[in-house]
C-alpha cells in the first residue's frame, strides 16, 4: 500500500525537469523575439511563435504549482520553488507583452538599439538555460552560478544603457513633430528593458537558493 502511495506522489526530479523545460521555452521565446525585431515578411509568424511559447510556459508553471501542492518532499523550500517558477513565467510573459505592442501599433521598423537589446535578451535567456540545470547540484555548481549571476547583471546594465541611449537619440531626432512615433518606440524599448530585468530576476532567484543551501 505504501509503495503504491509513493508511486502517486510527485518526485523531486519532476521539479527539475519542469524548470529545465521552462528554461528551454524561455530561450525559444527570446530567439523568436529577436527574429521579430529583425522585421521582414516573417514578423507575424515570429510574433505568433512568442505567443505560443508563452502559452507553453503557462502550462508548465501550472504543473509546477500543482506539484508543490501535491508533494510532501520538495528539492528545496516551497516558497523558493514558487518564486523561481513565477520569475521564469514573468520573463516570457514580458516577451509576449513586447510583441503584443509591436502588433498593436503595427511596428515594422526597429531602432538599432532595440535589436541590440534583443541580442542581450537572447544572451540572458541562454544564461537562464545554463543555470537552471545546476539546481540539481547547487553545492557543486555554486561557483559557476555566482559567476553567471554577475554576468547577467552586466548584460542587464548594458541593456539599460541601450534603452537610455535610444530614448535620448530619438527624442532629439524626432522632436515634438513626431511625438506619437517617439511614444510608440519608447513603449517597445520599455518592454524590452523589462524582459531583461525579468531574466536577471530568474538567475538571482537561483543564486539566492544557492546562498540558502550552501
């Protein structure tokens, strides 16, 4: 009876598997976001890809939250699990908001800083995909996780600088005669900056788990 009962209970590895699948979806979403900002005839398809990946991520988030409720044993604190999957979901949610703005305002030409910010986002998503599997052995990977946490903070700083530089340059170039264009471009820039912020949050959540357990 006890063996049958245990077989029904979620296993610790399930959490790691779900986190890792979510991290792959985050990277796929980031790459589709970068492709969106390349413009061209495939822009609508790339927007749809980001939307679809966000739907996929939502399903995994739901599975993680359900597993928390069902599990007697979790690989680390339940609150940390919830905070981590929420931060991961927030990252791809923000990607969806970015492409939704692109679609809503029918943006087809993107400022060079936007493209550079999207490149930074892809770098950040790759760091997320690298760091998440390290949760399986936080003690062994503590040093590398700390290094990646520092690296994503640097990338986030670069993204902030690109955001500010673009707004300053566009304000001077567009002036009051193109206030609407400036507002739309600023909206896209703000969303891109938030995507990078959320990716940084993910890695910092992992780093905080390391600090608690090492």
